[in-house]
């Protein structure tokens, strides 16, 4: 049943209620009910219906917060989350199974080594404003699938979406296991004063450092999904019309408020003018009456972010070659491209996180790579439109959280594959199976039968040299490399590997053959008895 479309005014959660909320979530986890896989599936199914039933209300909230077009609200937020959720529903029963495909010496086979997947406990999810639904719901899906309880703290900068999200979660999910806390810095501080089993934060590096420092006091693990000064690469080998169209899309969706979108494009000098022409052609195609009049173009989230982006444009020494229009009263900044000649330009020094970006010319591929290393050695995203050889060299020499070849940040547009940063752009990943793993503890378990004590004699005092030698024979293997570190690959090596069973010596191989024959004899005897 569809909810009423009226969006309530933003209301912060009382600070004195936060400790009780955290305690209730912990008690719910300690009740053991979340470890039941069917319980988790029920919660995920309810979340599916919550997202489905609240689609129109979320569209209205996102329109109110960001002027986000209704179709963008579906594609980049609601449908994206549902795709992620559907994979968890389909695969969860497989994901939770013990992992028995492990590498260990064959002598430990009888101990049945395995990895049990267990929930971490009660987790805190802190979202941000640019995709205020998806960036809260996607990690929540992983927490539910893993068997955790969770408290979600949406961004106060997207207040309408925060209130609708709170309403949906309270109406559809288990009320003692999942909560939404709304508010700003005081409420977030109160949440960080509680003990969590993991904190998942999406936002900027400044706040991430505060959260990481606070989490370190209680040795709480954190996932940090941040941003970066993301590079893109264009050369004489590039299809310029296609690159212009795709990169312009990457900076116009959500008015460029996308952590993955390019901050600058390194363009080979010979094709700079042509690339700018193609950008302007794509701009006119996208917005024949201009972006300001288009129902398909969003707005900057608030005046603070508007002023920050506008300051970058006002202080640049470069030349505006596309767009440049601004209107503070409407929080409108047009898609804008600035041609710069230095990595020290303000357009290159800061992450724009908006619809503005730079073109910086280069001479050689090595020059372009040097620019990328200087501007941001660990960006969240890398996009490259070069030849196969150029793309491969860039991918091998430039680090990034993720990368897309021949498009704008599509590696982040697939809802079911891992997404995350590296270095300054974050730590940890999520989406799909990675979300389940993010909130799961991999617990190693072995089961040692009583009859193995004779084989384990080596560990008991008094220590006996004979037992020690036998243990080494049974658990060691002959190296497949020489003293210079070069691999051995001659016929003698392969014959020994096969007939010596990988043993380090003739005696070790003999022991292994004896054990193998004894095991085969025991199995054959058991088989005959069964008949």
C-alpha cells in the first residue's frame, strides 16, 4: 500500500534517546535471532517492499532535496538498491555456508578445517547527501544479510530523504533491530560515543579522520567510502565524440555531485580544441534550452556547497570553454569546463564534487601519468579513453579505487560488484557479495578427533627427535624453485612431484606413500564391509 506523499518536516532524534537506541540494537543482536538466515531473508524481503511502496515518496523527497529528476531517482537510487538487494535474496543461502575450500597440508584433512560466516554484531551506518537513499540502504542490505543489527544516520543536508527513510525503515523492518537517527553534528557525536562492532561512513576525508580517530579508541573497525580528484585520460586514439558525450553525462547526472566523476581530464595537446568542440555539441544535445530550464538537471545541495564550487570557478586562472553560468538563488551551476595549464590551478587542487571540471593538456603518455601521480596518487575513480596499449599502461601505473575504460565511472554503476576506495579515497568495499563480507566475521574452525593424538605426539613434552623428523617429513614439501629464485620446470622435477608426492626427501616420500596405502586399504575394507 502506497504511503501518503506528504513529507514530514525534518526532526532531529533527541540526543538522550540515542544511548537507548544503541542499547536496544545490541540487545536484539544478543538475542541471537538475527543469526537465523530465514529471519534475515524476511527482513530483506520487507525492505524490498518498503522501497517499492515508497518509490513515489522517495522521488518527491529527492526532488525536494536535490531537484533530482524522477527517472534519476529510480535509476541511480531506488533501482540500484533493489538490484543489490535482489542479489542478496538470491545468493544469501550460499554465502552463509561454511567455506571448506581452503588450502592446508593434507595431514590436517581429518581436522575438517572450515570458515564459518558470523555477523559482526551491531553496526553504525553514516550516509551522505548526494545519493541519500542508496548510500544508506546499500550498506544496510549488507548488514541485514550478514545478520547484524544496525543504526542508520542519514545526512541532515538531505532532510526530506532522511525523514522518508526513517519512516520506511520504521514501518517495514524489525523495530528492535534497525533504527534511523536523524540530526547533525551533536547527534553524530552522541552516536560515536557508543560502542559499535563496525562503523560504515560515506563522506569526505575531514570527517573520516574524526570518525577513524574516535573508532580507534575502542578498536572499532571502519569502512570509509570517500572521494578524490579523479582523473580521466584522452589521446589522439580516442573517439572524441563518444568520450565527450560520456564524460559530460558523468558530470551532469546529479549536477556532478558524484564522488566517482572526473575532476579533470588529461587531453593530448593535438586534440584539445576538437575535444572542446565535441563537448559543446553534446551540451547542446543534452540541453537544447539550457540546463537551467531542463527538467533533467539537478541542483547543488545547499548554499555552502554552492559557494565552495563557485569559489573554485572565481579563483581559477584558466579559461572557461563550456558553461560557466551560476545562480545562487536557485543553487544552480551549469556544467562547466575550464581549460587550465597547471596542476597548481585551484580547479586542480580541490575536489570539485559538482558539475565543474578541468581540461589539462599534455604532450606524452608519461606526462599524463606524471600529472595523475602529482594531483592525487590514490583517487577513487579512474577513467581512460585511450588505445588498448595506453589504457593498459595507465591501469598498471596509476592506482585508483576502481576504473572504467571508455566510459565515465560505470564500474560504480553496476550494483552488484565491489565498490570502494584506496589510500586517501577510502578503505573497504561493498555492494553485492562484498556488502555481505563487509559485515561478516570469517571464523576459522577445526575439529580435532581423539585418535589423532598419536600423530600430534610431536607437540607434547618430552620432545623426541624421531617424532619431530617424522612430522617434518609429513608436512613439508620440496621447493619448486632454485636458490636464485627461478622456478624448476625440468622433467626431473615433474617426475619427483608425481611419484614422490611432493615430499622433501626419499624418506618423506616413502612415509607419504605408506600413509596413502594405509588410507586406501582402510577405505577398501570399509567398502567391502558395507556390501
